[in-house]
C-alpha cells in the first residue's frame, strides 16, 4: 500500500482528548496496479491492527481505530463536503506526508465548495433530536392538534390534501406545504413539519399517527434535556464543533487545528455546562451558518476536471510503474 498521508484523527486532532480517549488514525493511499485495473479503488479499507468490534461496541481507553481511503475515494468525499475529508485536509502535522498530499492541500480552493457546510447537517440532527429550539416542539404540537381536529370532523378516510391550497404555503418557522418531483417525473404535494413530510394523498388519520410520534419524541427529549437527563454530551459537543468549523470554513476557506476553542468543546463533552447554554449556542450557530453561506467566496461546485486529471495521472503512473517493473 502506497500511503500518501497518515493523520492522528479525532480528539487528538481537535485538542479535546482525555486519558479515556481512544486513538484514531486516518490515511489516504494509492492502490496497487491490480486493484486499479480491476476497479477496486473507490472504497474504504480497515487497516491491519484495528480491533474488530461487535456492532454497537464502543472503544475502550487505549484502543486504536485505523481507516484508509483510496485517493479516488478521498477526493470524492472531499468534493461532497464530508467532515472527515475536510478535517484531514487541514491537519497541521501528519504522521506521514508526501509531495502528492502537499499538492492536494495547495489546491484546496479547487476542491472545497459551499456544499462543504453540508456536514452541519449533523448539527441540525442533534438540534432536532433534543428539541433544542422550543418552537419545534410547538410546531409539532400545532400540527398534531390540527390533524386531530380534522380527524374528528371529517373521519378516517379524509385526505390531507383536502384541507390545503395548491400553492406552496409557509405556515410557521418549521411548517409548510410544498411540491416535489418524484424520480418518475410526477409532481407530488406534501405537508411538512419539523423535517417530516406527509403526502397530500395520505389520510388525516395517518398524519395524526405521524405527528403524534414526533410531538411525543420532542416532548420527552426536551423534558429530559431540561433536567440534564438522557443527553449525549459527546454528540452535542460534536454538533457545536462542526457548526464552528463550518463557519470558519465558509468565511476563511480553511479550518484551524487544534481547535482554538478546544477547552470549550471539552466542557460540553464532559457535561460541565448547563444544557440551556449549549442549546442556545447550537441555535445561534445554525443561524450563523445560514447567514455566512450566502456570502461565502467558496466555489459552488468542486473542480471535477482537476480531480479526474489528478486521479488519471497518479493511477496511470502507478500502473505503469508496477507493470513495467
């Protein structure tokens, strides 16, 4: 395996490691000629020495995880804006490096796009999971009450679409009606609340069941969060981290490691800060990401020609070298 970079990843990269932290390595490699010719170059391989864990099993202190990406796979992840690829790109002191890796770093402006902030979706997921924005709980409750009333008035066979106009309508911050095109080219109409959609062709009874579950989940999680119970502090610390990384990336075109605010992330990770403060910070980060993404100077799409030319150049040289040798 021709390794072009190896990085100590995770908490050791962020500066948030503790004595209980495991060790995580990420690498990028140029595949062997045989794998290139047989088109086995796009995936992820688990390096030797990594502990084999059962599904759901967590690492223990001293455990090591090591993952290697082919060059083609890595550049694909980078153009998609995946967090792991972005963090690797800006790691300051790789354990192994190469001229090829330095070349990739030097062309970061051709690889990074406004889509790179897509990894903030993790931040949004955690916000939704814990009902961080109280208005989400209220929206889910309003949707449930609305459909319960319609069910009582019109019965179980009434369709959702009977009670909304054909035009797209914003009902509140988290609720709207919209149209989407199916893969078959048909236009479908939906009622959406808190990122959950129910089709206009669904019955009101089905809508009641859907939004009852959403409201109950939000309510239970929000109540537990207010009591500091049932909170995955590590997940929330990641939400704050990726939100801050997204803002720095969108405004400066890079991310700084170790994180200048590592001590703050560590406080969240260990549950040392009040939940209300963390929830408020996540709300503000999401709003700031939306704002700076509009003014960001990053590209709209990555330079696919550059990516393809680089892969052809490097893989071609690898095949020629190994076959002729």
